[in-house]
């Protein structure tokens, strides 16, 4: 799952939405990598870090943002794994 810069730029809106409402820990990580990008002189990485950090700290986004789920049997390729992915994508705590 490695993408080149062009692929990331083209799909940035969708990719960045996946970080919305993920919380303080993810926001802190985004800020850390933003600093690394800044030190390396990578402007696009700095901008992306700002977007991700702000989005992660934005509570209450996603269809399932108020929900908590415990899912068992979520092995690779299972239906449960697919359900977990959808719940996480919708902002649930899983």
C-alpha cells in the first residue's frame, strides 16, 4: 500500500477524511510527522500534517462517531474485518 506523491495528491480529500475524529493520539502523530516533513523541506508533507492533525482533533465526525463496538473474529479477509473497517471509517471506537 505505497503510493507515489501524485497518487496521494489526486486522492488527498478521500485519504484525509479517514483521519477525521480519530483523536488526540493520531493528531499528535500527525504533528510529529509534520515536523519531520518540515525538517526535510517537504512542503506537501507539512500541509498534509496540518490537515491530518486538525481533522484528527475534530470530534463528532462520522456516521458512528458516538458508537463503541467490540468485534470478535476479525481475522484477515473475514466479514468481521470488513465490518470493523466500516465502523472505523464511520468514526466508531472499535
